[in-house]
C-alpha cells in the first residue's frame, strides 16, 4: 500500500476563526463545496470511531442535491487537506495528518529558537 501524499492549499487572508471559515479557505473556489465539505466532515466526526461508510455517497448526494462530480471534488479536497482519510471502506477524521502538522510545528518552533539565539 502506498502512503498518501497531502498538499494543503489555503486562500490567503486572515486566519480562520471557525470551522466554516477554515473550510471556505480550503474550498475557496466554491462556497457550496465549502459548506458541503464542512457538513460531511462533521458527520464523519460524529460517527467516529466507526466512521462513515464509503457507500454513503449515494445518499449524501441525493439529500444535498450534489452531482457525483461535486461529491468527488469535495472528497478529493478533504483528502488533500488531510481532514479525512479512508480506512476499511469507511471515512474517518484524519489523525495521522494532525500528527504530521504537530511535528512540523515543533520543528519550526525549535528552528526559530535556535536561529534567534545570537552566536558568539
């Protein structure tokens, strides 16, 4: 199994102060997808630790009046931003990505401390 690769692309501006604001920054090309993605992510989170069945896409698109293409783009964006992951035919909130970001922040903070210390 190949390891997932993630790239985060956020629209510039002020730091997001809420869930909906964060999702608008991730899905900056479509307010509709941002709203749907936030709802989907909350539903996945609500169903943890079991997760949401992958086959739920059919019901999701019908209830939300989404095309299959819109759903695919939404899920692709959620995966790409590291917000969800797929395991055993279920969607889960991504925990491994959060660990990666935390490690990056620790390295960044350590590097900032080391470079700001004057050297003799």
